[in-house]
């Protein structure tokens, strides 16, 4: 290195004499100047080559390279190719939306495996007698959380089928599908907010089932056109319940009525109905405090709220929706029974179907209590709260392929 510096020393002295600076310039400044000169000697030829390459690519109809794209664009006066302009590539077709059936089938995969998957395993065993088959079928139905009564009702129907002819796998599935379909034929009038103004929906359920979230999704589902919707925070004792419902109200762009935490829920409902009548609100959805169905005094509090609604508005509440968590299995049936006896439930909202193997609870609720399942939750998105369709549910559980149902 010392030899190189020594060899450059005469060059340095010549430059200083040429500039008339002699020794007044620091050595560091001189080396910096030499570095800049070296950079320009390298940069300018490279830039020239890049621009020349880009021009050639443009003339040949190609797209500029990533390196050339970083440089200056070619002057507008540069001649371009005179060849006919090629047609732009066709737009990439958007992926078709996932069919509702496939989406439901994916969310109900655990329930489908628990029921149909285990049925297939029974028939794979060689030498299974009719008695053994019925015993295995009983176990499958009970563990799929259809409920004891519903399971035995289905077994009785299957035994009748066996008395006529032996049943293979396909015949048994067809028989079960037909019988379960009959049990799900619990029809309820469509939700018609237009038949009363305001139309009041009272939503009940124990804590932790997703009640407040379901109310927010329900508001988005039922808010259409110029319909004015109001959410009422009558769950005044659970921590952050009011704030949570406020967020959903903001998302759905609805009116919102609340009192301070730990206020009397009946007072909140009274004020909300007065406000709804004065504002011309079309639909009122009331969030009530989560109540354990085993606590009689807490259930009495809900009865009081319902009485206030009936007193202030004839026919209210027009619907009483019970939100139950599908993952609780048989406990969901017990909850539905108790709430129905106390409040006269008109429909079930079944949440968290996408994360459980206990989706058969739908059949148990419909068969034992003759209550319609109005909505099911199959995911976290707002649109994942779906109006329940028995035929679509059966196809997702028993069907082999998509039949074309779409969003």
C-alpha cells in the first residue's frame, strides 16, 4: 500500500501545482476528489449502456428491464417500432366465489366426520350383524349430540326400514337423511319487520355464547334499504358489554340506546322503546343480560324486561331469539328448554358451528322442543351469520358434491 501511495505522490504534486494550490489543500480532500472522479468514470458509461439497452427493448415491443425502469424514461422523440400494436393481454378472470355449500361443508366438517365418517367405519367392518350395526349406530348418534330422545327416535325409524329389507351404507345414509330432514321441518314465519313499527327482537342467552356479537351481525343482516335499526344495551352488568355493543352499532350504522353500567335493564328498555316510537325506528334489537338458565331469580329479571316491552308496545317482543353455543352439545338443548318455558322462545341462533363436532344439536333442538333454528354462525365475519337452510345443512352433512348453491 505504501508503494502505491508513493507512486501516486508525483501525480498529487502535479495536480496541486496545476491548480495553484500547492500544499494548502489537505490530503483527505484530494483523495475525496479523486474518488468522485473515479465514481463518475464508472457511473456514466454504465448509465449510457442501460439506457441504450432499454431503448432497444422498447423498439422490439418488450417491457423495460427492472434495472432500466429505475433510470430516466426515454425521450418522447425517440422512434418506436412501427409494427402493429399487439392487443393487450386478456384480464385475469377473478376466482369464482366459494359456493355457500362448500363453505358450509368446510365449517361442518367435524360434525360430518363424527356422524357420516363413523358410519362408514361401521360398514367397513366385516361380518357386522344387524344387531351389532344398530348398537354401533346408537353410539354414533348419541355421541354426535343429537340427544338421547332424538337418537332413539331415529333408531326406531331405522329398525322399521331394516324390517323391510337389509340396509347397505348408501341405503342407511339415505334413510337417516330423510328422517333427520323430517325432524328439521319446524317451520317458523319469516322475520317481517314491516308487520309492526317498531318491530322488537329480544335476544337472550347465557354468558359466553356470542350473544352480543350475534346481535351485531344480525343488525347488519336485517338492515336493508332505508330501514332504521336501533340496538339497545340492556346487558348493564357484564363488564364492557355496553362498549362491545356500541362498537357493533357503529359498524352497522344503527341508532344506539344505553344507560350507565349497572342501571336497571327494564329502564333502559323503556327509554329505548319511547325513543324508537318518537324517531320512527323500524327495528329494535335488545341485548339482555346473560342469565344462567339454572338461576330462577335471574330468569325472573328477564321476564320483567319482557313485560315492560309488552306494556309499552302491543305485541312486543315480536321475536325472542335464544343464542346458544353449538360446542356445548346437550347443554344447549337444556338451555333452550328452560328459556323457552320462561320466555316463549321463537327461534334459535346457533353459534360456533365451525369449530365443533356437535352440530347434531340442531336436530335435537328442532325435534325435542319444536323450535326453529333461525340463524347459524359458521365463522367470524359479519356475513358468516346465515339464515338456517335445512336442505343445505343436510347436503353439507350427507351430500357428496356441490349442487350449485352459491352466495
